[in-house]
């Protein structure tokens, strides 16, 4: 089955629990099998499978996600200024990243995963998720920022001291 | 929170581009601007380094997730079962051989190629069945080319002409629960292809039985593409434009049953109709060659 590892990992990182992720991947391949007549030969099979994944995922999510939640996070606080952020520790452990990622709201998490892990272009993400290009860009920027913030929070909860001292110096300047 | 750098105006201008720079989505000119600024700005360089580090850590952590082989195998089993369902449980030996072949392919690491090949076959099936669906949708559904009260049989036989008048009885006899409202020869706008079209009503909906000359169009061979068989006639199915279509080939003709009834019902109807239709086409005076001589008694769509 093509692209199975990519789809499985993405589904599990976006689902509420692993079993839900497994169900999602299963549905993707069954749906792809049934609706292959809609696939245009010569186009990107991987992007097509991801499109089905997100279609199914959004179907699941409609049960428990409210649009208002997204709007709240997409408010202008997202401006990418030169305000000091809580520093991210130098050594980042896999479990800390996954824990921090779990704290990023799913609407942002999915764009970050598609861009930073699956290396889709902005345009491909926009097509996959049926979002305007500008929304993809703002969600990615905001999602990355939320991830950094969550990562710093996870690290500090373990008592890990960030060694980005330069940032602290800058803050006190 | 406070400002990090005395050169804040330039930083303000560059920082919004850092995410796009990280994703390699910037235009060449903007990339040059960013690089020029980074050369002289320690804070922005550090910021970019942090973002790159987090992105790499995320990629590494995501890829560290173990992909369960048993899930892959479970899905493959389900896909095979789906195909068995299409087969209707017949043709044991052929299917067993096909399964064995599939297993060898999977074990040989060629699963992806097999997958694509199977899906391509399904697409060909859908492409052929789209002919019948197009006629049903354009002529019967959108064109509404049928009366509320069924046309008398003699009128329908006249519309069908001597070549296909006999097929009317075959359709009637093998379509219990349905009333033939209309029968004619028609074509779909933009195509010279001619269809022998029986429009019927039953089960609370409109169902079309359609015959058309193959004219080189073929359904693919291979058990995996079929959805069943009826007395050695292979049956194919597809869901298109909100309709379920079942199709079969018969001596130079393609036959279709199209409706919005569920897949199983549509297949059952096609299964009952295909053998007698094949016999009628082979035995009747208007077999393959005579389709060319038909005049359009009614143009629709």
C-alpha cells in the first residue's frame, strides 16, 4: 500500500487516540479503493490519499470541534513580531516534541505536520485541506509558534533549563 | 515581553518571512533580503536557528513512531475481502490463483504496483459504465423523456424498430416490479453513439436498461475488476453521478442497468437481465451490424 507509513503517522498525531488513527487510515484505503475512478492518473497519488485522510478526519472532528475555537486562535495575536518568546531548550527529546504537539490545537497541528513533517508545499496543503493559501500560511506560522511555546512549557515542567541565554539577555536589555 | 534588537525596523520586516523561508516558499528576491539581514542580525539568526531546530525535532519525533505491520496486513485483508465481495464468491480456482499471485506480489515488495494496477482497472470500468450513466441521467432524469402513464407496447415496439422490438418483451419479463414507461433509440448530446434505451419505473424510482454497440470499448479482463457473474456473463459495477450502474458485455454490445437503487439491488437486476438480453441480441434480426442502420426515432439529451 503506497504511502502507508506517512498516512499512519499523520493520522495518529491528529487523532485523539491511537485506535482512532488506525480507524482513519483503514478508512482512507477503503475509500481510495472504492473511489479510484475519481483519481486522475498522472496526478499526485500521495496528495490524493492525504486529501481523503483529511476529508475523513474533518468528518470525525465535526462531532467534537467548534469553529469558534479556531477563530479564537486565529486572532491577530498571530503577528510575527520581534517579541521575546520563552526559549526552547537546546536538547529536544522526541517524547517532549510529541507531548508539546498534542497541546497545539488540531487546526494548527495538521498544517504544521503537513508542512514540516510531510513537506507538502503551501499550495498542496491548501488543496488538501480546502483552505485559502493565506489561511494555510497564517495557521502554519501560528502553529509553529504554539509548538515552540508548548515545547518550552513541557521542558520547563521537567525542570529543564533552557540554555538560550542570549534571548534572556536581550529581554533584559 | 520586550524588543530584542536595536535594529527593530528591519527585524520587523524580516521576521514575518522566516516561516516561509523555512518552508522554502519565498521568492528569490525576498530570500536574498532575508539572507542579507541574517548576516548582520544575531537575534534573527538565532530565531531562525530555533525554528529550524524545532522543525527538525518534530520531523524526527514523528518519524520515530513505529508503523504497525499488523495494521497494514489487516487493511490488505479487508481490501481483498472487498474484492471477494465484488466477485460474489464464484470462480474459486481463478480467484485462488489471483490471490496467490497477489500474495507473491505483496511478499515480493510490489504491493504498490499491484495497488495502482487494480485501481487503474477500476477506473477503466467506471469509464465504460459512465456511458450508460450519461444516457440515463441526460435522457431519463434531466430530460424526463418518459410519460407518467406508460406508452402502449405497440408504440414502444414501433419506436424501437424491428431490430429491437423483441427486446422489449425480454426486458418486461425479466424486470419484475418495474413498468416499462418508454423505449426508444437515443443519443447523448455531443456524441454520435446510439443507445437502445428502456425507461422503467419501480421500487419508487426510475431505472434505465440501456444497450449500445461496443465500438471498440471494452471492459477490463481480470477477476479483481468484476463485481459478479451471471451464467458466465461478467458483471461490473460503479457508483457515478449519484447513480449505481451495473454493466456487462455481450457479443459486440454493452449493456447497462442504471438507477439510484442500492448497489446490490442494481447488480441483482443486471444479473437477471444479462443472460436473456444476450440471447435476444444473438438470436434477434438486429444483432451487431444492424445497429449501424438504425435511424434515430427520437433524439434526446
